[in-house]
C-alpha cells in the first residue's frame, strides 16, 4: 500500500521539525556577499575620485576611507555561515591525562 496522501501520525510528546531556522542556500549567500563587496569597492572608488576634487581637510578623510575600506569590505563579505554551536562542538576536547 502506498503512503502517498496519507497523514503521518505523531505522538503527543513529539515536536514537529521547523525549517524556518534553516540557512539560506550557499549560492544565494555568495550572491549577497558579492553584492556587498561590489558596493564597498564602488564607495572606495568614489573616495579616490573625491580626493581629486575635495579641498584639503576633506581630501585626507576621503583618502583614509579609500585605504581602510578594502579591509572592512573583506571582513564584511566573509561574515556569514558560521555556526556557533558547531564551532563549540569542535572545540571541546576529550579529557586526557598527560604523562
């Protein structure tokens, strides 16, 4: 007999599986990272161009922004997909006696 169309019977204490906490697909997450990095690099380019046209005190602020932005962009683009519970599970080492 086929199980298609049949409702599953759940016991009273059983908790249903919730998929709302599932991660986004990797391809969608990478697309978002690429977009954030692209926007950051466009802001950096605008800072470099602004150094040509801005007067002296603002020129240096734009130049510092253009120099710091690549680091910030990489950190922001690489943020994501870390699971703190998985990382904690990997860091727990078994108790061993040292001789």
